[in-house]
């Protein structure tokens, strides 16, 4: 069980932390692990940082889709201005 004490502090049992990984922030919802792409520890298969990374990337994707949509609207508006 993970108990968050503060925004950057957590108490993590040895079971969740694993034998090699010493980054408790990997287990706190909302925090991203800076080693997720290079991690070679066996605990990576069950690491909660993967779920957090997926969530973060999904949010970025949603934001970029909105930006793309806004650009399309602006281009359409500008084209309409040229036609007048």
C-alpha cells in the first residue's frame, strides 16, 4: 500500500517499491518517472508509472487534438476573409 505524505513524498512498502527501484514517485498518481523508457528492472512489468505515463500522454494527445481543431477553424476563417 502506498501512502502519500505530501506532493513529493510517499511511504511505499518493499513489495511495491521492488528490490531495485528506489523511486517512490513512480507509485504516486500524477507523478511521472524519468526513467520509464530506460528502466531495465523486472518490476517494470507491474510499475504504476506506466499507467501514469499513459494517462499523461492521453492528456497531451487530447490537448493536441484540440489545438489541431482550433487551427483548422482559424484557417477556415482566414480563407473566408480572403473570399470577401
